[in-house]
C-alpha cells in the first residue's frame, strides 16, 4: 500500500510543473489510472467490480459517469463545430470538467455554511439601525433629521462597500477581500455599540456598512466558482436563504433584548450602555463566525488560474477532490488532472518598485494607484461591446426590483405605525376649562388635551406624561418633580410661581408661554429611554413574519431554478409581484398590511434568487465580482430612493406607492424575459 502511495505522489510531482505549458490544454484521463484498482480500500476487497451493477440500470437510468461523459462529449462537439475557442473559453471548459470530477460534497457544504454566515451578517445589518432607532433616538437625543440621516447612511455606506470590494475581489482575491471586509464590519460594529455621541455612532456605522457591503458580491462570486454547472442554480438559491435567516435572527434577538431595559450598565452620567447596545453586539456574531470560518477556507482556484497562479490552484482543486471523495467513503479515487491551461495576464500585473527606489510610502502609493486603475478599467469594461446589453438589462432589473422591494419593505411598517397613530389619536381625551386645586397627581397622564384649564397649588410628583398637551392653561403655585415626559408640550400657557425639580420639561416644550417667577432646578440632562411598555414590539413581529414568509418562495425557487430556468423565474416572479401590489388597495387594517407584506416577500424572493444566479453566470471570472458589486451598489441606491419616496406618501395616499411599485416590477419583469438563458452555460 505504501508503495502505491509513493507512485501516486511521484506522478503528481512529475506533472506539477506543466501547467499551461505545451500540449495546448491540460492532461486529463478519461478513467482513473491503473494503480487505482490496486489502491482499493479494505471495504472493497474481495468484490468483483464486473459483478456489481449500478442500481439504476434496472430502470434504464444512465450511470452518472456516463452522463458526465455525454455532457463533455456534447461540449467538445459544440467547440469543434464553432470557431476557434479562446484561451478563456478553453479554461472554462476545462474547469467545468475538473469541478465535475471533484464532485459536490463536504467541501462545498462547509463553504456553504461559512459564506452563508457572511450573507446572514449582511441581512442582519440591514435591520440593525431600524431596530435600535426607537431606543437610540432617546439615548443619543436624535432629532428627526438625524434619524433620517442615520437610516440613509447605512445604505449609502453599503453601496460604497459593494462597489469597492466587488472591484478589489477580481484583482486581489475573493477570500482575502471578504476577510478584510468582514473584519472591518466586526471592528466598527463593536465600536458603534459603545459610541456615546451621535457623531461617533454615525461614523462607526458608516465604516461598518462599508465593510458589510462587500459580502454579497464576493460571496456569490466565490461560491459559484466551486460549483459544477448542474448544481449552480440550486445551491446558489439555497445560499440566499441565509439572508432571510439574517432577518429572522435580527428580529428575534431584537425582540428578546431591546425591550429589556435592565440589560446594561452605566458609569456615572457620561457612559451609558443600554440594552439596544447589547443587541448591536449580538448582531455582529454571524460576521464574527464567518470570519473565523474563512480562515480555514482556501482562495477560489478559478481566481488563481485567472491570475496565472497555477500551483496554488492545483493544490486547492486537489484538496476539494480529496475532501469530497474521502467523505463519500471513496478515498482511493485519485485526482487525475496534470495540466491546466490558463490565460496570460501580463497586463494585469501590479507595478512593483524595487526596495531601493523611493520610500515605503511611495511604493505603497504607486501600488495602490495601479490597483485603482485596474479596478476602474474593469468597471469600464462592463460596457464593452460583448457585455454592454447584458449590463444594461441587469442594471434595469436590479434597480426596478430594489426600488419596489425596499420601498415597500419600509412602507409596510410605516403604514402600520400610521394606523396605530390614528387609532391612538381617536382615543384622545379632551378636557375644557377644568379647574383643579390642591390636588396631588401621582399617576400617569396619557393621551390627553387640556384647554383653558386652571391648576392651582397642584403637585405633579414622580409621574410620566405621555402625549400630553396643555393649551391656554394657567399653572399657579404648582410643583413638578421627577417628571418623565414623551410628546408633551405646553402651548400659550401662563405659569406663575411654579417649581420644576428634576424634570425633562425643557425650554422647547413651552411654546409661546408666559413665565412669572418660575424656578427650574436640577433638570434631567440628556435624553432617556422610554419604558418597557413604550418599546413597540410590533416592528419586530412585522420584520420577523416578513422574513419567515420568504421561506416557501426560497425553497420553491431553489428546487426549480435548474428545471424551469432562471429567466422564467425572474420574469414570472416580478410580474406576479406587480399583480400583488394591487392588493395594497385593501390595506385598511394592520393585519391586512402584515398579510400583504408576507405575500409580497414570499413571491419576490424567487426573483431575487434568479437575479443573483444570472448575475454570476453572465460575466467572466475576471469581471464577475466587479459586475456584481456595481449592480449591488445600484441596488442600494434604488433602495434609498424607493424608501424615501414611498415613506413620503404615508398618511397621504396609497395610490402613488402602488403605481410606482407596479410600474417598476412590470418593467423589470419584461426586461428579464429578454435575457439569455444561462442554465446550461459553462461558467466563464
């Protein structure tokens, strides 16, 4: 047995230096070498292979090896019938044959989980700010403008990250860029949880978003290059489920952590660490787990071959082959590839400067400038003659889908809040010309309007005032002590000889009021969190149900992606989603809106799966991550526009959001039907 292993190792060494040299291709044996028969495991000893019969033979089902051989023969015949293949086309065919022999097994499933966690981290990050904002706005004293900027900065930073890391991944490497991007996200997400001021919090979330923005374009490009053609559509679609899992994880953890006001600590009045900050830390766990897993994963061999790193690519492909077949109980199978033809990439070599030339900073600057030029050149190449129409069609589809999806995703919860507000306002109690003397208010005052009232020698001590409004009223010889207020104002009131002690009733809460001998003592500094009851958990429930509703659509699209085809799934799903938008006219109650959100999310996810699969398959390896990054950046821009436009019509009219989403989805669906079918296309 040891003698046979020595022969096997020697064969690998002898053939190791022949990558891309002579022969015009790669050495590949149709069957395994003769020593494989002697290398049979102990389990197979004593069995005559000729006596064994493939179980499907009884039913006339071809053996998988026969199917592979037939597919290869068909591809070879197509090449022979066509024009002379380029080096890249030859590499694509060779690489597909190699991945078929490596099989689909333990290696791909391990990588699937690791990259899925990175995709899950992206899904979580899209929800973090929305979930913490109700608490953070009190903790950080945010104005409406600052809240809007915080929500905007997340998508803008992710847009920059997608463009940046997608371009770098085609020049520096998928694995390396993903590790750096996730590390940046983890570090600055951690720092943002401790930020005590609005400025630092926005800055850290901005850098965190730039990091996480690179995950989507890199993850799909990276994983697709370890999949064979007949597995690609299905398993890339299964990978999409992790984004949905991220939404479920974020909703569930926010629901369980943020309302728990006691989950935190403080160090004096300068440092406060409340429960929403704990949630920010917990939300970073998927990114940390993926980062740890990536340290054990190899670089994409296809990227290495594109950059003429043949030896490294061969070793990784051998690792994939051996890992899969060993897990299947067939360690005797030998990796038979001896030569791999790779394209010349001389023009993409980085400019190197001798150590004696200039300083280290100058050398770094020149290398960085060279890298930027290469990335921008790759971006411009997406508009070349052979890719121009594909890029234009995909840009329209990405934009239309993101504009409708993210616009409605924000519109749904905002409409629910609006309906809640209307219901709350309908229950308001109005008091006219009441006169209260020598009374001790020791209970919560909520949702009331007091007009032309008189309050003489009254005490308001250790109470909460929620949505209270006093108009044209008189307060004389009153005491306000230990008051916590929310949406409380005094308008055109007269306040005489009154003491405010340890309250948050600041100057801006007194509108056009007349003050006479009024004392403010030890006012509360900064802002405060609302009580547990005021943390509305409905937003978590809505997001949780919306993410969960994606599951059926995800499963169906994954199972039929390779059977029906990507184009039909994208076009059909977008057209059906456009029809679903008309049901929004029935959104007259909270339960109806939640049901419509679940329906829309469940249908539209199939389109997202198809879009991401087609984006991977339309572009060659040297431009794949760049194209995905550019299109994903456009997606984030559409998300910003959609959410801004749709929310501006909340409480005004439903017609405009419905017509906009319907038109965008209809347009995107018809454009998708013009795309070429990439189902049986070898990955370029």
